[in-house]
């Protein structure tokens, strides 16, 4: 289980990157004000995780092995 409590988005994405072997890119630099609270099963599909981030107003796109964070 990946669990986060008021963590910086950069730390959340770093953990996802390591767990799912994907690259994370930031469209407009790393956001410093975005925070995330929630958890993911390490067995979850990456798209399900990105949908959960979207529900917290964090928008992303996934293309194969690259997640792009848009803010």
C-alpha cells in the first residue's frame, strides 16, 4: 500500500514512479503548492491511480511509460 498524508505532489509522484517504473514529467515545472492525501494499492492499475489524483484536482496524462502532470 502506498499511503500519503498531506504530502507534496512531487513526493507522491516519485513513489509512483518507483513503484510502477514510469517517468514523471511536469508540464510547467514541479508544483510546490499541490498536496495529496490518500492511498493506493501497489496492485492498482496506473490509470486508476491517475483518476484518483484527478479527483483531487491534479490533472495528468499517461502515454506508455510517461506520466505528464499538468497544472
